[in-house]
């Protein structure tokens, strides 16, 4: 379908630049009305103006709201506006995020470390809390939480980002269980290594802060162009659409997973632990001898 989200509305946080902006653009192109939020007002309103030019379907809207996802009042006000001004606001994309401080945990500025948790984790939770009562009342909803590499592997010297993104995935899995049977699907997206402002911040910190090996890896990724932002945006559109109904509690890689064909595996996903975070035991690897 050329407009799989026609008749739906979405809210995207951190949508004034980078991946959030590209996700919002793909949602609009797929036919959705969109409310974009971010802290930076000027860039947010310019982004909204550009997105409006892409909204060509009848009654399709693009709204903007300055909001800080770490503030409960802002999240609640965003939900109130979405359900008052948009038709069928059934999609929430929690994209807002920061890397937080770089360096060894004992050297990090504690306030910056906590601030990253407040934005990445608490911001995701607060937005879900604000939207869930409305989704439960409608017996339908789509929640897409942006995760990242920090969720599936250690990220030394970027500990607040790694801890918060792993927590987002476990929160996603837990919320999927809390909403099972309600018509609400909750999933997490790993978009890949992106050439965005966050990548620039990481490289600007230098190898003494993020470690030489990781610095070299990210510099190589940047120079090669990184993962196209369209990959994460396309997966987000899929998870916002009816095609993904019943798929919930999964961490999906926009780059590596064959997510477009997941509907054919819906029954297996509902009863298994594929695309989830789980502990590995020696028995899972054939015992200690084979692990050695």
C-alpha cells in the first residue's frame, strides 16, 4: 500500500532532527498525521513546516509541540493535545535520546549521567504512561521505543547510554506483557550506527574519553556513511501499521532482522523468545567444555 498509515496519527519525540525527523517524514509519507515534539523550538517549527509540505492526503495534519520528555507535565500535555487535535492518535514513537557523559563512570559528571537516564529511560516511560490510558480505552495502540547498541552489548565509557537503552528494552518487554490482549503492541527498534548529531558528539569526545578501539570503529562508521536513517524509519512505519498487529515485546534490528516478513511468523513470535533479551547459560552453549 502506498499509504499504510492513512487514517492514523502518530506522536514522535525528539523529532526536530536526525532519526526522529526522518521517522516523522516517513510516517507522513505513509499517510499519517503527526505531532512532532522536541526541546528546541526554532528547529522543531522549521521541521514541522517542511513536513506539512509532504502531507497531501485529505485532513492530514502536522502539528508541533515544544516538550521535554523528562518532565511528566510535558508528557501529559502532549498526550492531551494529541487526543484533542488529531484523528485516531494510535501511534507513539519514543525517539528522544542523548548519549550522556563519556569516560569512566568514576570520572563522569553525576548530574549529566542522571540526566541521560531521565531523558532516555524516564522519558520513554513517562510518555507511555501518558498515552496508555487513551490506548486502553480505544483497545488499540502502537508504541515504538528506540533502543540502540547499548542494549545488546557493553559500551564501556558510555555507561549511562548503555544502561538506559538496555532498560528501555526490558521495559518494552515488560509493558508488552502488561498490555497483552488489549490490542496494544509495544516494540523496540535498534536502528544501527547512525551519522547524526550523537555520532558527532561521540567522535568529538575523542579516544581518551570513549576508548581508542570504539573511537576508531565509530570514525570508520562515520566515514563510510553509517546506517541510512531510512532503515530505522521504515521499520518504525511497519510497527506503526496494521501489518504488525499482534507482534509485541520484541527488539528488532532495522539492519539485520527480516522484519518485513514477521507477520508470517506471528504465531511463533507469540509463544517464543526470539528477538528478546535473555540470559545465556552454559547449557545454552553445550556445557562448560564447549564454552571454553
